[in-house]
């Protein structure tokens, strides 16, 4: 029975930072130590802070570029002087018959040529400005990427207890892409716009200060509106960016544990959690985009009001003789240019706001002063080190959980050159000692001494280089075996040695770690890639490589945290012997649960709840018959003869990958469609018909629209109103022409209406424009926000849907996929929201402008519109340039994947002092992405500059030809100005379209990649609804002549004709050397892969005939590398089932021997476990995984080294629970500790991918074969 009080496990607590109430329980000095390890400075930055890392050369280039942009912007308002003078000439020509035709013609030609010169100046200025800022933007962002990763490397480990590697990936990809947008070519547009604004104001005041002051009021109103709305927009953008970073961490955790996710079918649960964070981010994103839409609407409305105000007041001063028509038109058009500039730069202000929001967290990390800085040059570096270690009066709490002391008044002396073993229950503080010695954390009281020196006074890198750590969950980087072992030489005297010397050291280390033989059996030997985190090797192979990496540097201090936990018996014997030899003459600290590995230690320290309860030699502790005696008795070691620890001559190590080797990278995901699964004969299976890759821009546009299908009505509304907004601008031309005519006194030609009427028309147009642009802005913003949110969710779902062959490829890593998820959906927004609205509005303006111009004067319209195709051609060519250089995005993705991998393994990086080495590798990857970028920037910038200058050439052409038509009496002033303004608006709009080509090009390439991924249908489809349902599984399992080779290596067999049978309710054990195919068989049973030949049968039905979800729901897997996710203990145990009663959760925790620990926590089941469960010890994580499996109540229980990380007491209790849980269900267990499976109904002994023996323990021992040898080495009484 379960006590009612056991169900009261406190309400959920979601704050991941230390609780103030818990910290207050510590003394002031202790609080200071805790806070120093987790505090992050609240950095408030402005826009110009983005340039703080610019070099002098970059600053000079930016200064020249800024000057050029200013010159280009300042030149544009000069055309208002030309227009004003020409209008004055036309007006005089109408009113004064004495003016000679030829003199006006000469004036027209001169002023038109002046416009041509302005256009040429703009071409050069814009080109220089765009190229310069594009180059410096790329260069500065690259430097910030380097500084950010460098800052990440310099942080103390406690900092990462609250920061997931997925968030680091998001910061270094999506967020820094936003920063780059804010400091590159768009700066040219804004500087030129501001220069244009200032120049226009100056021109206005020079021509008429009175009218300029009147017009300035509307400009001030626009600034106020944009400033107020802009502050709201920046707030929303910051919250959106941070929420998306959180989503990135959740996604990285799930992607990096794809096997665990697939086995438990937790995809829906993880998608639900991910979607919840996306919803929060999308809400803020929507508010930010809607605010931007409102800003644009207000800017356009104020601009139209400005026209009406200018003509209304100007006409009164014209009537009184204070102003001429030339002055009115110059001031009006200058003010139009000033206001229009604010309108055009408003979207870019949003970009700058996003850049600042994205940079805030990045800069706070860069500027954070780590209390334990691996990059610091300070600290002593003694010439000699003997290796005496002392823990003196240590008190320690983890900053993430300050309410729970791990060590309290702890004292221990470890003499130099001695082997000291530390044993005790899981969570007793054993690994914490190694963490304090490595200075991963700071004790809140006491000191750690090395040769009598406080280690805080020693140089941190020197300290870590003099010790080597092998942890219970070793991490290898995605590299060759040779390079992985070579990492152990970084920082030593052999770091820059010749390849021959290094090669010999690496081979010797591999022999020491009993890895040499299996490495040489691989096709590429030491040049074999190990995959992400060593995923292409078996657990035992990976651990032996890690041991080789540790011993290759011949360290003074050797730290072994369950170093042989994942090894099979033979390997453990050989490696243990090598470690014993390697320990001679050096200080060695061994943490072990297998007490047979430490019985010859010089001193054995027994810990309970952070305190030493006894210490002594193995013999002394046995004689006391207390805690250690109980531990030994639990492992049945008393009185057993000690077997010799040399490996058998018959030892064989299959030494093959248990996963696929290198295949195609993510950038070639299309080609993977035909490669991702091989059939039984090794030929390619046909791909899914829907996986055909869309290639045309139109197809990709349709694809993007399908993602936005739910918002289609709202988007249609936005499209309609965007088009209406575009038609409003050419209507301005009609009002403009009639207003000029009315001021000139030609009311008859202006429709019989006076200037007041046309000014009211401008006011009406402003109000209509405000409504229309607000509606289209909000509607399209909603569609854009939902597009990004839904695209992220769909990509995440599609990634989790893929089969294991997808994840096994060498370059499709959790880092590359996290980077893909963070960037590509965002880039789809380049064809939605404000950008889509601007494109539609511009298109409508071009068509409407031409239609109105043609209706008022077709001759001038046809001549003037001839420049528009050239403008559009510039846009098209720029688009093609972007497509041709799109491969540069892949190198960014590769660099991001690399950063994600090293950030997720920060403890390994810190322990091996790899920070400078890995940072150099990252910088090299970044350099490859900049190759050819200057050429790309030059092409793109020239086309942009040309498109802007062409609008001035179009204006010159219109004035020259239009003036001639007026002089010949063919056109009136109204006809000319309506045509002129309509065509100029069209040409300027067409030129403005080019600014969005980059966004559209990025959206197209992103759509191609996203479309390919979403249409990739795995042959083993976790989400398929097809197949037979299982009403009540009996649990009979059969392997019938199963052969298997991984899809990426079809000619290297891993299993060769395996036959085995597990009857319902039986306990079946799979044993054998590391790499012999045991875990592969388990993977086939989970249907991670299908056999190359043969079949696997459940209850007399081949498993491919079952519905995959239903089939996997019948089983539960506990693997040797457990995976937990950010969230609470409760969420991790429940996985995807919220209907489980509390009593069942408690019982599962009790059965897994974890309930007492959970109950001791202030927040109980609602305690946060941290990123990937790193706030818990390895044993605690494994017991939670067991509880999760037991709660599932499976018919098939699969145990892959399920108790490998448990201490003796926990193992005994958990093993008893597993034995109990096995009743009534079929259990298949992989184990190296034969004591855990000796009571199995049948034991299958694997060797070289085949079953070589089978039977009960007693029968196999009696045979005296392979199993007998394994049992002898484990002293099981044989």
C-alpha cells in the first residue's frame, strides 16, 4: 500500500534559477560563491553597440561606405530643385507668351542632364556603400560568432546548467543572422535614407523656410509615431527571440536522443512541449510584426496628409505673392522625399530592432566574467608536480540546487602516487569530488589542495592538463578515431610533435585501452569516423577510445569515473590491467560500482550522503564488516578466487560499427531520398512518390502557401488590401497634378475644383490609406508569424519522424539539424508578412501607375515606362546571383553544427582543455563560408545601385520628353504631372523591389530544403497508421536467420544468421564481447532498422506487418545511455501519458529505488532535471529511466545494460524490481555483468555477429566454452 502522504509531492516549480529562499539559508559568503557561478550581467545595448567589435580597418571601410551612402541619399532631393525649376519654366511658358520656345527647351535639356548626373553619382555612391557594409557586416558577424563561442568556452560549468546546447545553436545561427541583417547592406539603405531626409529638409528651408516649418510638423509627427510604436516592437522582438532560443534547446535535446524518442514513441509529447514554446514565441512575433505593419500604415497616412497640408498652405502664400509655384513644388516634393524616406526605412528599423534584441543575450555572454575561466592566463604553473591531493573542510552545493548540500565538512587526503577508490551509493557525492578537483564548480567553503597549494591559485588550464578524466558517459567528437585520441595530446609537449611520434603514442594508447585490435579490424582503421558523440561505435568501443584518449598524454593524475562500466568482461579485464599499470607512479582516483576493479587500491573511501563513513584497504574494510562489507556481499565477491586478468588468447572483438558510417550531408538531402534505405539485395528502394523535389519558384511558392493554408482567408484579405494600397499611390498622381494646376490658377483644367477640394482629397486618401494599410499589415503579419511557427513545428515533426538511417549519416548531426530548424523556417518569412505586402503593393503601384499615366497621356507613359523593364531585370539578375551563391549557407550550417556539438559536450571540452583547439577549428569553418562572399556582394550591390540610379534616369527621360510635349502644346500641365508622378512612382517602386530580392531568394532556397525534408517519407515510418493492430500481445519473439548490415555500409555484415526464441514470459539474456551485435539485435527488435534478410516474429506475425506505433507501445527500452529532457522529474517519467495516477508513479519510482531520493527534494516530482538531465547523477538518471519503463507496463521489456550506472545497493534493489517486473512479460536483457542474468531462462552468447552458444547458466558453464570464460573472469564460482 502507498501512504497518502507519499502523494503530496508539492506543486510544480518551473523556475530554473536558484530559488532566493533556498539561497538565503546559506551564509553571505556562501551565497556569493553560488551567485558568482550563475549570475549573468543584465546588458542593455543600443544599436551602435553592435559595432563594438569592429576593427580599425572595418571602421574605416564603414566610414567610407557611410559617406558614400550619405552622398547617394543627399543627391536625391536635389532633383526637387530641378523639378521645381522646370515647373516654374512650364508655368511661365503658359502665362507669358513672350517666353521663347527655344530657351525653355534649352533649360529642359540642361536640367534633364543634371538629373542624369545625379543618377550616375547615386550609382557610384550606392555601390560603394552597399559593398562596404556588406563586407563589414559579414566580417563583424563572423568575429562575434568567434567571440561568442570563445565566451561560451570560458564559462564555468554551472553556467551551462541553465543553458542548453540548442540555445547556443540558436544564438550562433538564427540570432547572429539577425545581427548580420542589422549591420550589413540595410545600413546603407537607412544611412542614405537619413541623409536623404536631412538633405530634403535643408532644400525645403533654403527654398522657403515658412512652408518648410509647416511641413516639418508632419515629419515630427511621423517620428513620434514611429518612435513610440518602435519601442513596443523592440520589446516584442526581444521576447520572441528568447522564446525561440528556448524552443531550440528543447529541439536539440530531442534530436540528439532520437533512439530514445523513437523507442518510447514520445514524439507527440515532445512536439506538444515544443509547440507550447513556439506558441509563446509566435504571439510576440505576431505583435512585433503587427506593430511594424501599423508603423508603415501611419507613415503612409501622414505622408498623404503632408501633401494636402503643403498644397493648402502653399496656395495661400502663393495667392499673397509670398511663394511661387516653383518654391511650393520644391518644398512639397522635398518634404515628400523626407516623409517617404521615413516610410521606406521603417521596415529596416524593424530589422535593427531585431538585431539589437538578438544581440542582447549574445553580448551578455561575451561580457560575462566567469569565476572559473579556462582562458585565463593568471595562476601559478609549478615546475614539478607530485600529485598529493587534499580536500579540506569542503562544503559544496550545486548552484542549480542550493538547498541540498552535496558535501558538508568533507576532508580527505590522497597521497601522491597512490590509487584511491571512492565507493558509495549513487548520488553520495563521488563524482562531485572529481568535479571540484577539475574546478568545474567552486566549493562554498573549504579548499582543495594540490601539493599543498590551493588549486584556485593555480592556472586552470595547467591544472586540467595535468590530469585526465574518463567519465561514465564518455563523449567523442565527430571525427576520426585517430583525431579523437589525439585530443588527449592537446596542451602537452607532444601537441606539435611530428605525425610519426603522435602516431606511435596514439597506437600505444590504443593498445593500453585494449582498443588497438578492434580499430585495426575496421576498414579505415584509425581513420574511421566515429560519428556525432561517438554514435557510430558501440558503448564499449567508445569507452575504450575515451580511455586511450586519457592515457595518451601520460598524465600525473588519472581520474576514472566508472571508466570500465560499459566494457564487456574480457575488455574490462584487459583494460583494468592496463589501467592498473598506467596508475603506477601517478595519483589515481577511481570511482567504481564494480568493486572487483578496486580491490587492490591503496585506500578505499566509502561515502554516504556526502560524508566519509569508513576508509581503508579492501582487507581492512572487509574485516570491519560494516558498510563496505555489505556492498561487497551484495556483489558476491567474498571468498571468491581472483581470476587472472589477462585476456584470453581466443578473445575476439568484432570491432565493427553498430551504426552506419558516413553518408550524405544535409545539404544533399535530396539525394538521400534515393539512398536512405537499401533493400535486401543491396539495391535502392524506390522513394515515396510525394518526395519529388519542387524546383521551380512557383512550386515552392505553392508549397509555402500550403503551410499557411489555415490562414488563407486572412491572407487573402491581406493580399486584397495590399493591392488596394498599391493602387492608392498612383491616385496620388491624379491629386498631385490637379493640385499643381489649381495653384497655377488653371481651375478649369483641374476639373473645376479649387485647391481646397484637392487638399481634402489628400486627407481622405490618408484616412483610407491608414485603414487599408493597417488591415493588410496586421493580416499578413498574422500569416507570417503563423508561417514561421508552423514551419518550425512541421520541420521538428518531420525530423522526429525519420528512421534511424537518417540520423546515422555522418553529417546529419543534432547540431546541423538544430541549425536547420533555427534558420530555414525563419527564412521562409522572406515571402510573407510586411515583405509580401510590400511586394504586392509595389506590383499594384507599377501597374496602376502605368494605367493612370497611359489614360492621361499614353505617349509620355510609353516612353517613361521603358525604363521599368531594366529595373525589374536588375531585380531578377540579383535574384539569380543570390541563387548561385546559396551554397555559402551550407558552410554556415556546418559551422553551427560544429558549435552545437562542442557546446553540448562542454565538460569534455573543459577537461581536455580543447577550447583553443576547437575554437581554431570553428574559425577555419567560418573562413570557408566567406570565400567568394566579396564577389557576391559586389554583384548584388552593383545591381541594387543600378536599380536605384535607373529611377533618376527615368525621371530625366520623362522630363525631357514631357517638356517637349508641353512646349509643342500636346500636353497640359495636369497631363504632364499626372503622368510624370505616376511613372516616377512606378519606377521608384520597381527599384525598391530590388531591396527585397535577397529576402525572396533566401525564402526560395529555404523552401526548397524544407520541402525536401517534409516530403522525405521513411520506409520505417513511426507515424504511419497502416499495419495490424495488436489487441493483446503474448510476447513470443523469434529471430529467424537474421542477417543485417547497416544501410550506409551494406557489404559489412553486423549480424550473420542469428536465430533465437523468447517464449511468452521468459527472461532472455544476450551476452558477449563489446561490438558483437547484441545492441544491433535489440535495435532490430525495436524496428529501428529492418533485417537485410531473415525475419523477426512477434506472436507468429512478422513485425513489419504490425502498425509500428502499436508495436512499439508493447515494449519499453532501458539503454545504457539514458536520456532525460528539460523539465520536471514527473514529466520525464510520464513521457507522453498524463492519465497515469499518482499512485502508479510513486510505485514505479519505488520499484526503481529512486523514490526516497525524490522525496528528499523540496519540489519532489516537480524538481527540474536540467538540460538533458544533467542536474542528476548518472545513477539517478538511469533509475528514472527504469521507472519510466516500468510505468509503461510493457509486454516486452528490453534492458540494454540497464543497471550499469548503479551502485551495488541500488543495483541489488533495482535488479530485484526488474526481476519482479519481468514476471508475466517477456524480457530481453543485454548485460556485461553476468550476475544480473545468470538466472535467465535462456542465455544467448554472441560472438562475431552470430549466436555461438545458448542455454541456461549452469549448462553453459558446464560446456566450458565462451560463456565459461566470461563467467570465470567475473568470478561467478566457475
